[in-house]
């Protein structure tokens, strides 16, 4: 159990994130609001929503005519139709409400599409991609790969059965039954009892929810009346107890965080952030990461696992580009001496780099050659620190 923010002897872990121009957290990223109120995102790419449009994760410029999206492309809805196969077909003079069927257009009001072929809806019906005749006219329905009369039959899992019980006929698996006399529980039929109006299914069995509870498909008595609550395969008194990870606990003295019990270390201000607890008056939880709020600063909001300022940045979803750098992150810890950090806690450098300083990874080196500050080993050729004049050629010394 991790403890976040405490002024006593325990350590404090707070994650601070600087307002980097771009950073990622679980598919979310933060970008600068470079176009003011017209700034928007397209898979992490910032664009001006009055001048461009996002289609299928790509930014497309807008022209004089109205454009809409057809997957990752743009098209003109007034003269074109976007098809499910991502193709764009031109509209004809009689295809105002046209839809796509393969490489053809059809009218959904009088026609249908079956496996890429256009058919007349008043003569045929499409059952599992097979074109069949409407033998029962408007009462024709599909049951598997065949048609049936919807007035006299009912289709139960691909099997057509006669409506022996009229409008009370229901399906239980592949069988039909009388809904007035039986109840279907998970594919198994149970006969109704005199108190069946209080009955419900618990697995394949029927039970009375007026006097019983269904806990994990196990029927148990309501020992505590209306305060009875399931905890695992038994009931507890919900007035005083709650359930955490399938085990009961006294809810006035403990807090359940992600299946683990914790004390109210911050009194009534104690809140959960996954398995950690924190003080809600001093910190904020963003997708499992606890951030310390700076007093007197602008209101901050969550973007994935990070904080951001709505006035200067925007939060974008579906950010999968890993080429952008992550923000400088550090952990603040009180008080000293320092106990070891838990194994599951990642520790970052204590001080962030300034905004004007570019930080490069240690390995590999950038394109610019980097020379060590200390003398070279004996087997390494060392060049002079200052260049020789252009007319002077210097060759490295030979080792004997």
C-alpha cells in the first residue's frame, strides 16, 4: 500500500509533470493550444478546426465546398456516396438517398443488398448472405438459412418451432415453451411456483429474491433482510460492513482501494487512487497517478495520467506516436532520512531540466561527435584541442 502526502514520519510520493509541449500517457497526450479556441487534435496532431478536418486519423484541408469523412479520406456528400468498403461512388440524378452495394448504388426504401447483389425487397429476402424468395410475403422471416412464417412459427437458435402457446410462446435454447408455466434459466427450464412473481434465475435454478440472495450462482438466505449484501458466496450486513476482494470489513474504520484495505490516514479527506491513498485537498488522482496540487495555481485537469492547464494546452486521445519526448518528471519525498523506495515505485531525478535546456538520451550519442572530458587511454589517439592552420597538416603520432 502506497501512502501519498503525509506530514508525519511516512514518506510522500508526488508526481510532478511540467507543461511540456507534448507528452504521452496511456494513449493520451497534451498539446499546446496553438490556435486558441479553434485548436483541435487528430491522433495527437494539432490542427485548426476551421481550416482542416480529421478523417481516419489524418488531417485534410477544407475547401470551399462542404467536405465530410469517408474513413481516412474526404468526400463531397452532395455529389458522392461513401461505401462501407471505403470506396467513394458518384451520385446519379435519381440516387438522392442511395446506399452502396458492392460497386453499385441502390435505394434502401425499395431494394436491398445481399452479398454484393441488389434485389427487390418485395420479392426476395436475404438470409445469411443467401437470396431467397418471400414465400410468406410480408410475414416472411429468416431462421438460419431458411425462411419461415412469423405468424405461426418462432425461430429458436436457428430452429423454427410452431407457436403452440400462441403469444406466450418463448424460446429456451432451441426449444419453445409456455412462458406462463415455465421460466428459462441459462438454457434450463424451471416450473413456476405460486410465489413465482418474486422469482428470478440464479444460474440454472429458480429462487425467491424476496427471501433469498444469489451470490456467485449460489442461493443463500437473506439473513439481514434488506441490508443483506453478497460478499463472495455469503451475505453480510451492508449497514456496517462492506466487501473488499471477496472479504468483509468494517467500513467505518477501513477503506477498500483496488482490492486492498487501508486506514483513513487523512481522515474524511482520504481517497483512493488505485491501490494508493491520498489527501484529496492537496492532491489529485489522474488514471492511477497522484499529483500534488500547487496552491494558488490555475485549475488543472487530468489527461490520462498527467495534469494540464486548459487555458494553454489541450488533451488529445489516440496518441500513438512515440517520437515525441516525455516531460521531465521527478518525485518529491519527505522527510529525511530516506528509506528505500518500494520496488513497484519508479524513481526519477529529483530536479527537472529547465525548459530552455534540451536533454538528450545517454545512449546512443547524437549525430555530433562527443569527446570525453578526461585524458584518453594509452591505446586511443588524441587530437589537439585547437585546430591547426589550414596550410598545416598534422598526422597522429605512432605508438611503438
